[in-house]
C-alpha cells in the first residue's frame, strides 16, 4: 500500500508537469508539424504513446484511489498541497485525474514518460504563461514548442496537453521521444506483451511491471542492509487492489535460476520479519498480514494484505510532512 500511495503521489506530480523538460526558451526549439494523428487516436490508448524499451511500466487507477473511503481524502489533501499549481491552472488532481500510465527508461540517466488521462485545460495554462501569472507554489509557467506541440514549464518542470483528456509529461528525453512518436504517426504499443498483461490485469487498481534482466542488482543495499536476494532478478510483477479492511498486494519475482528463486523467497521472508518489527516499534510502517510466499521453478509468487488503520497512520504522517 505504501508503494502504491507513493506511486500515485509521484505520478500525480507528473500529471501537473512535475518533471524536468530542460527549461528551454521558445526560440531554442525548432517547431515541427505533427502527423495527422487524430485526438481520438491519442485518447484511445495511453500505452500506445509510451516509447518502447521501458525498464518499468506503472499503471494507477487514480479514480479508484481517490474514491477510496480508506485513504482517498488523505491522498487528495496530500497531492493538492504539494502540487505547485492548482485551480489557477484549472487543475485539481482528485477531480481531474482518472488514470496514470508511467514508463521509466535508462536513456540519459533515468528518464520518464507519463500519460495521464483525465480533464485538462490548456487554455488556462496558456493564459498563465502569456500573462505571467504566478503559480500557487511560486514561479511562472513558460511556453516552448517541440514537434509542433506546446510545452509548459514551471521552474524547469513541464507538461504537454495533447487533448482535453490526455496529458503527457516526462523528463526532457522521455517526453521528446513520446512526442516524436506522435509526430511521426507511430501511435502503437511498443511495450513488451508481458508488461502489458501485468498492468492490464483485470480488477487491479494499481500495477507495476519491471524488467531488470539488463540491470546489475547484485550489490544493491538499503542502508546497512544488503539485498543479496535480488541477485539474478529478471522480472518483477506487482498488482494491488482494495479489499476491506485494507488493501491486497500480490506479485511475482522471476530469477535467472531456480536457486536464485529460493534465495529470493528467503529474502522476502526476512524483509517481512524486519517490517513486522519496524511496525511494532515505530507505528508508521504498515502492518503486513497474511504473507504467503511460494516458489515455482525460477519464480517467487507472493501475496499479502495491509490493514486499514496502518494505511491511515502512514498517510497521516505524510500529510503532516506535506503541510
């Protein structure tokens, strides 16, 4: 739950353009004419707008999260306090964001492209830029152009309203690759099928698929804690949805060997024990209930739930920090 709450908050930042677009002036970019891609084509399939070769793809049903009686009101308050723009730009995430699909890439460092489905008012952003109207978080929105589309930046943070229902955001490289695809008429899915199957799991309100086959995770650590059980990890699948009295998470870790999967199982169980102790001592780490870990050949399959009160306590602490 903590993971998906963080993903929703971070992805909502992207919905408001909270990603670096390079801060270029309008004269530094050569305008180009987009191909004849109709708005209904853009709105039809967010995944078709993402560049290929993604390390990870995340799908969040923002409407379901905000509508949740468990944590929806708290999430709405947190995201709306942290975002540097709001009603002055015609934007309120809890009202205007329905779905977020986000791709992470290793292009020039870590790059991101996010497609946000909802309701967006490009005219208000344009008016703010032309009238030099300050955003509620400080700073002013600046317009620039790339691939025949208008980019809005705020303190080196930017977004592109593709239609009134689809917004694109990303790091400079990520957003440009996505805009190039649209300009060239390449609006089609380029994400691996197994990732698509994961994030489109029926009934899942949040999902993540990550491909670590080309990444070296052998020496990863979390502070003094070494994460040796990540060695040989190839694929990660995670799905989550609300089930009273909290939230259920399930997924799998796929390794390069069966031995690696057994090590992964022990690692998950060890992490669960540490989380249980941390929850008892701090009260902030969500309580994990009903952990079930099974190994099938090179795959570790797991599931657990997080109780309602733990989620509320965590978000209350985040909300206080956001003030």
